[in-house]
RNA sequence: GCCCCCGUAGCCCAAUUGGCAGAGGCACACGACUCAAAAUCGUGCAAGUGUGAGUUCGAGUCUCACCGGGGGCACCA
């Protein structure tokens, strides 16, 4: 460790010196507002400054300010974005980069509960600590724009947007959201019929409200939701893991009917899928969103069953002729009506479940199914079910087919009932073979197919009735033909199904945005007028929610706000005189604040609007000239982990689209380009008892690991307190300096790749910066050691090649290779000038400038010492001169049958023939040819020559 | 089970997108400095690209199969 002991030269770039330099420049930047980006209009506009039209809006995913502070994994993305932002600032762009805090939500509250203090106190202390840590990294944030979702002035606008959504409905014809007042007008003037056909004027006040409320984009529904007793709150579908537990806390989740706020995200399902095409996002995330929305096109088909009709959804209506039985989900509402009194004559024993009557069989099966958890149903894929004793009629051919109930059909998807086509569906095949049901192939399997159900493409077979034949048609044509036939005969229609469900938007917790809603004496929800926003959280005695035994499915949520009776019971004048109202006691989910924060970054101090339209247009509006005619707009680069693929990223797109529909923003999408950073992982070590030992005290010998002499086992994964392998940026700054840390972190590999942390490797970055420093500053005296010497031809070529490469690397987020090129140039300069009196200024300056995006403090310091009074944050970034990039001569490797055998050097502008002639004249090649003629000679200009014998 | 991504020196990573496998860093060895060590500086060492086939004049790069690692989906009709 270099710690400035007496043997170290006084002006060496040690950690201590780096620390002084870093603090000085951090102060300078803060004092000068160096990273303040001007807006076109409003409080953050700058009158005297020309606003560059060339802008860049970059953003990191909103961090949650945790009590534990940062470890070295957290700032990976921040440093990457900062480096990119700094490069763009240096080439003249107006760059908006800041970082706010997603400070509401369960973790903040749980932490506050643990420490026994008010969530706001804890949250604010955590934010202050995180700001300190981030400042020490030298991130170029416009701190005026840093917001926290818990700021009252911020959540005022979260509530305002909620009311915008509340006061909107989805117009299916125009395919966009519109103000609810437009809908009311349609009912009033009769353009739109009321649900029961009565004139609008005859409906009571409450009836009208109920009609209107049923159309709102956020509405109260009494439907099954995910109740987590251990958390004391309901959670959204997106927050439930595949094995039926809460993502937060890993508590069991139960389906329970409750009155809850829902957001009508399903109205946007098509646009959320289709507009993915417009986005420059990783394919992986797009796929995850597509899967989650789960759009499938198909048909609803009605089968007569006695005096009832069973409606099924199918994506394969073309296989209708192959339907040999039907299945209802056990919970399907028609099950009771369809359960026969006794088994029909000759019922197969396998179908009865051993029961004497269908009634018993059905009751037994339903009871068993209800007892199975989601996980059991998933794990046990053995098909089970019982016959209801009833038959349905296949509308295409009049065949009577038996109706079963089975738990492989889920009530939650489609209509909760299917037509079973074992010939083309493996699940149906499995069920049919177990229960001895018929199998009819309606698609000709491909040659040599020896599987069971055939789900591939092929011509239809066995599919004719009196006025329809699908035989010979491909799957797509057959689908179209059968849907037309079904629609013509009234048996069904083409339709689209989605897996996506409406977003459950309420939480029974304390630390979140209160709903700006009150209830009148009829229990109807009423929006607070805008001038009563913000509605602030009340102080309560006990802000922790009531939690229950995690397994207690029968418990009921008890929101903490309900206990604040003085706040809940309120008298307000909402236009018709003072009246008593009751406030909503739910709070919004954590995702609410992060649905729109990019918009507030743009205009953080605007008190009139959530964002000024002109500022939004400048920073986020579509720019077809740069991004193509279909550019949806949005910020220019959004960097974060992959874990928010279907939560934050879906919700934020949804809100943004609502705001777009209502004319509040000009961009269709919030995030034009998304980039998923990798993670920094770490080794952890476990001793023979299974306990973790401090990773930084483990020693490696011959590939084995020892702690206090005892052998320990190496594990690889996350950094975590309990794993005793945390490395903090604070420790890195103290031991090496923030610039060294930044450089090392960026040089570890491409930003999108996960890689293991290795503290011992950091010294490489430190040595590089020390060498560079030494080229400019005399380590003994601190004097500048640069000269005005002319650069040699070799110097110029190396320099300009580096400039060209580094520019490209920075622009493409390849910070690891940019760093390597800088080291390469630095090593060259060291070799040539390190031992001389001085380094040519014409080499030192561009080197310093090119380093600045990665290591801003040392670059500023050297730039300053080189005699420049102003910051280099605004450039200039060196420009490569083409004339130094072209070589006079080129050395061609000569391959013989693909193996390099010799080399020739020819003029760079030599023609193919000249190169070939030179290659064939080479003595080693002549020897290899031994007088014979080559079969072929391939000359790749500028690359190589290959002689084929 | 299905789909996607990744396997290059002991380790982290490059490779102009089909053209000489090596840019950079760590580790290691040797040398310089030092009474010595650390730090620093210099020099050097190292894999034929997970395995096997194929396409090609030429494959780390393209195709197929397999092995290993990571991720997503999973009775969604």
C-alpha cells in the first residue's frame, strides 16, 4: 500500500494525494454547478446561454436508499453512465444526468420498524449517507434535479398523476385514454347507451357514478387478489413468485376476495406488446415482457351442453374437428349445472373417480383440488379429473363429447374451459390416453413423426362437414376459414387473450403515497381537487402494519392509516358545502414513484406542472431525424439490472402511455434505449462448520484456500454482509482513490457482463494512473515536466490511432477497451519519454483529456497544472486526424494453405496484383512452391495473402 | 421439458465482425533501485479458443450435435 511514508517521493500519486485532489475537485464542481444542465424554459433555464439542440438524457435505475450503504457492486452502472455522460458532455452535448431515490416502500418501512424510528428519519439519513458515498465517486450529477419519491413536493405530483388516471377511461375505438368527462357527455347526449338501456337522466346519482366508475383506468374491484398475511398487505401479480410467495420477504400468498384498487393496464396490453418493436432494448427483456403480457390470438367457441353453453378459448380453432372431450376448471361456475344425477349407461370406470354418482365424484375432486397449492399443481403433472356425467355437442360436426373437470385447466386463464384436442395437444393427449378417450388427428404429422400429439405445421385432415372443408389447408388458412364459419353460424368468434391482469395498486402499509381519494356517504370514491394536493401522510402512533401468521389465509388486511381516525374522518367542502368524508386508508405501491421520475428529473422545481411540455419535448420528445421515423422518444440511455423486467419497466411504460394519451407528454415511451449492466460478484469462504469467514483474510495456496491455517471452501455469488465478503467504495477510495476505483471497475470487462471482484487487481489501475501522473508531474519536486517538443511521426500515429479508437469505444459503452487503449498509449509514452527530461505537451494533454470521462479528478488536476484555468468537463475532446490513421506501408502475412509462412511489406496503396506479385516473389514462398504453380491466390486488401497449393 | 445468452493463457478480459489468436490488467519469473524489504521501474513467460463434426482458400467468429455455466418460461388451452 502506498501511504506516503518517507521513502515515497513527496509528489507521487498515492491514495492520500488522490484523496486530496478528489475532494478539491468535488468541491469545485459543486461550487461552480459544473453539472447543471440548462432547460429550454422555466426555473432551470439559462437566459444568457445558447441551448445546444444536441442533448443527451441518461439515467440510472432509481436506487432504494438502504441502511447498509453501498458496496462496490452498486455503483458499477452509475460509473458507466457517468463515463458515458462525461464523454458526451466533452463533445458538446447538453447532458442531463442526475440520481434520485426510490425511498418509499416496504424495505424502508421494515428497516424503520427494526430501528424503531420514523421511516422519514431513517430514509433521510440513508439518503444523506448514500449521497456522501456517491459524491466521493465523482459522479457528475446535476444535484438540483435529484429528487426522492418521499419528498412531499414529489409525491404531490404522483398523486396528481393518479388523479389523471382516475379521471380517464379507455376509448376502444380511438385506442387511447380520454378524460372521463368525455364519457359522461356521451352518456348524457345518448351517443353511448347505458348498460341496462335506460336513459341517462333516469339513473340515480349513485347509479350514474357506478356506471362511470366502472370505466375508470383506476377503479375499485372486489376480486381475488394476492394477500400475504406475513407482510400484512396485498401485492400485485408481478410481485408473486412462480411458487406462490411474495417476492419481498418470501411469505406465502393467498388468493382472497378483497375490495382493492386496480389499474387498468390490460387496456394497454396490445400497445405494450406492439411498441416493444420501437424500443432499443435487450431482446431478453422484450421477451420477458411479451411472455408476461402473454397475448394469444385464437377464438372463443361455444359448445351446447343441455340447456347451457360452454364457452372455450382456443388458439387452435383449426383443430376443432379433433375435439373429443371437454374440460372445465374445477372452480368453473357451470360445473354444478353440468353435474348429472347419475352416471350415464356404460360410463368408463376410470372416469368416475370411484364414486357412486357424478355429484360425489365432482364434490370429492373439487375438494381435493382446492387443497392443492399452486406448487403442488405445478409439480404433479400427472393428469387427474372426473367426468361430470354430461355431454356437450361439437358445433362443427354434432358429435356428443363428454365433459370433464380437471385441474390442468385453470380458471384464471381464458374462459376456464377448454375443448380437448389430444391429436394436437400433448396435455390433452396425456389425459386422453389415461382416461381412454378418442384421439383424432386433424393435422397431418410430418414424415417420420413418431411423437404423440403433433403440434407442428401441416395440412389439415379429417376436417369436413356439409358446408365446410379445411382439409389440405395449412394451419393459418384453416384458422381463418374456421373462424369465418364459426362467426357466420353464431358458434363463436376470433378473439385475443392475455395473461396480463390488471395491476393491483393498493398496499396496506404506512410508508407510501396516500390516495388522494375520499368516500362520501354512499361509499363512492371522490377525487380530491387538485388544489388540495399534496395529501400528506399523517403521523401515527404505530406506523408498522398489522402482520399475521404467514399461513393464516383467513386474516384480513388492517392498514395502519385506518388507525389515524382524526385524519380519516374529515369535513371538506368539495363544491356543495362542508360535508363529512372518509379518507382512503391504503397507500400506493412502491412502483408508483418510479413510474414517472424521469419526467420530474426534467423539471424538478416546477410548481405549476409535473413537467413543462417544452422541457419534456426537448429532453424526451421523438427525434425522427436521429432515430428514425418510428422513434417513440424517451430518454436516451437507461441503465440498470435485469430484475425489473416486468415490474417497474412495464408499469412505467403504462403510466407514460396514459400521460401521452392525455396530451401531457410528447413521447410515447419513457425509455428509448435500455441497457442491462452485469453484476459484480464475489467469492465467499465457508469453514468446515459451514460458517462464513472474512473473505479478505483468506489466503490462497496452490488453488486451495486457508483462513487462519484452516482450509476453507470457496463459493461464488453475491456480495453480502452475511457472506462476509463486502467491499465498499469507501474502502476503495481510502486505499486507492476514487479515480483508481472507477478505472478498475470499468476495466474489469464489458458493462453488461457479470464478473468477480478482485481487490488485488485494483493495483493495476493505480499503477497506470501513477505512470500517467509521473509523465506530467515530477514526483520529487512536484514541478510540471512537459515540453513543447514536436511529436515524431510515430508519436502522431500512436496518438491519433488511440483517439479514434477511444472515441468509438466511449460512444459504444466499451469502457474496458477504451481504458486498455489509454494504458497502451501511456505505456508507449512512458517508454519513449519516461526517462527523458520532459513529456511533449502535445501528448500529455490529449492523454489527460481522454482519461477525463473515466477518471475525472486526476484529469482535472493535471489539466489545471498544465495551465488551463477552466474545467475540462466541457471538453475539448481530442479529434483524430485522418492523415495519421493511414499507413504508408502494410505488412502482409503470407499464408500457404491457411498457415502463415512468410511476410512481405508493400506500399499501402499497392494494387492486388502488386501484392500478389510481391507475395509470390518472396523467397520462402518460392521455396514452398518448388517451381509449381499455385492453384489459387487470394489477396485480401490490407489483410493478408493466401496461396493455395 | 421448451427458449435465450456465455465458454479464448493460472485469473479478469481483447481480437477491425470470416483474414496473422493478444490490446490491457492481475499473478508468476528475472533484472534495476535498496543494507534489506515494500513500493516503483524494466524485461520476460504463458492458451491454439469447452468437445466433436461440417461449410470455406481461410473459423474464436458461420452451421449442426454434445458437455459445462448463467438466465427466462413452464399444465396459459
